[in-house]
């Protein structure tokens, strides 16, 4: 399965037969006799951009003065918090949510705020919320009989290895990050080569794809993430009627 970390999240799981989904999407895949089981989240990298624009002025000013990249600085900021973000849980539904909720009226939430919380806690909670959403999708796919043998992560978000570790820990999955991870345009170039005869078969793509990082789950963080994940799921269920009322008011 591919997980693309862009402004949104996109899941593409290759399957050998067409599986009719209950909460996801299905499609023909590229080569004859292959199919895809698909999912997506409405916000991911767009959440980090929102945080940077609204609350990341120290990182922005430092970058403008010749300092480190602002997103890299935010990645370091998240490390000043701890797994579980000191009891702060976010819902990443800032633009509604696609799978498995399929709820355009879902809303973003920061739950458990107190005066002890810092910018680092809030930013880490946002990163963790995306990881919880990924786990929700992976668990939902598994419940519908689809389980990945290997997960490749691509896109700009994979530059934040700390975020990728959070995803691995929360979802209990190994994150395989290729050396070249620009995503769709890389595959487009390969398919163009296939079309003009440079390559013989789709399987030749394996010669292009080499792993740069393989990030394994850390068991010591499992307990806190499991507890927070249960609250994450219950939080949506408990607030969904209010989310819909608020969404209607905004309209």
C-alpha cells in the first residue's frame, strides 16, 4: 500500500480482485487484472501549514533571518512534547473527513487543553491526530479484508522523520520511505517510459524504487497511544451531532 503525505492523505492498496468496500473506494488499477482499494483523509500537510501560518511566527522569522527551514524547526518543536502530547488530543477534521467517516460536516477539535499546554504540545497533538486517522483507515481496511503486506510512504510529509515515527507507533505499522518520494510524477515518468518501450513491464519499477528509511514501531509508546486512540474515536462519536449543527450554522 502507498500512503501519500501531501496536503491531504491518500491510500492506494493494490489487490488481485475487485473488493467492494463499505467505507472506502475501489477501482481498476493500472495493469490488466489488478485492482485498487482506496482511501483518503481531508487534511494532513495542510494542518502543519495552518499551524505554521497562524502560530509559527518564531520559526518563520528565524528562517527569514537565515535560520533553519520553518517546517524542520517545527519538527524539532514537536520533540519538546512527549508521546500523547501531555494529554492533548486533536481531531484532524478541519475540512471534513473522507474515509472511513465519509463526513463532510466533521470539524477539527483540540480536546483536553489546560494552562500547562505549550505550542509544542499542540503541534504534536496535530501530528498525532493525523497518525490516529491513518490508524483508523488501516484498521478499517483490515476489517473489510484488506491488509497491506508492505506500506510505502511518499510525499513532502515524509521529510519529517519524527512524524513518520509517530505514525509507525500509533498505527503499529512499518513505514518504508523510498529514496525518491516525490509521488505521482515519478510514477508518471515510469509509465511514459513503459509506453515508449524503455521498460517491458510494470514490475520493472522495482529497479527504480530503493528504500532510504524503514521506520519500525516503538513498543514503549504503544500503551499511551492506544489509550488516546480510543478517546480519539469516542470523541468524534460524542461530538458528531454538535459538529453537524455547527457546520450547518456556518453555512
